[in-house]
C-alpha cells in the first residue's frame, strides 16, 4: 500500500512534533463565509438583466463547489443562469439550469465546466459585486424568487 499526502497533510503531520511547522489558516483554506441572498424575479427575465446579489470583500476567494442556488417555486420556463462579476459573467457558474427538477437547489459546479470551477476557486480584488444573468430571454412567471448561497474564504 502506498500513501500519497497532500501538502496540507504533510504540514499538519510535521506540526504534531514541531508546532513551528503548523500551516497557517490560509494554507488550510481559511474560514468559510456565505453570502446568502434572495432575489425576486421579474415575470420575464431578459439576458441583459442583472440580478445583483451583493458585494464580496477584497481578497475573497469564491469556492464554486460549495455554492448553490435554489428557486422558491418552479419557473414557467427553465432558466439558464451565469453567475460571476461584471468583468467575468460566468466566473463562478456557467449555465446553471433552473427548472422543475431544481427545487431542492442546484450546485454551481453541476454544469459542464464543473471540474474547472471546483479545482480553481476564483479570487476577486476590491469590493466586487456578484451578478447573475440569464443566458437567454425567458418567461419566469409571477411570484418567483431565487436564493443564492455563495461560499468564499478570505485571503
């Protein structure tokens, strides 16, 4: 049997006998924060419309594998959403499908670019607004909302 250690594991193991070898919090991933917001949707969502979710603090590193969106009710037609920033519209999620089958929530890394998103958390600079946009015009219906959970660390 072979053992394959991550760099974090190796640092933690070394710290068991010499605490000066302990990894710092940034090496271990840091504390996870959640930007938790709900946005009421218009009856028709156009591809040019922005759902402005909130601001991330400077040095935030979004972890798409831990992020999700949950609809309050089934939209009239399926919605495909990109989530990111003004500079990179799909930096956190690309073409997330919101439909009748997604009432329990949809993970940001559930689409075709899941591997890239899960392996490469996205670091932002400055106070960065998080924006979601539909990939095409769609009739949503009235009284619908989306709840977003954006997970990030600092540093």
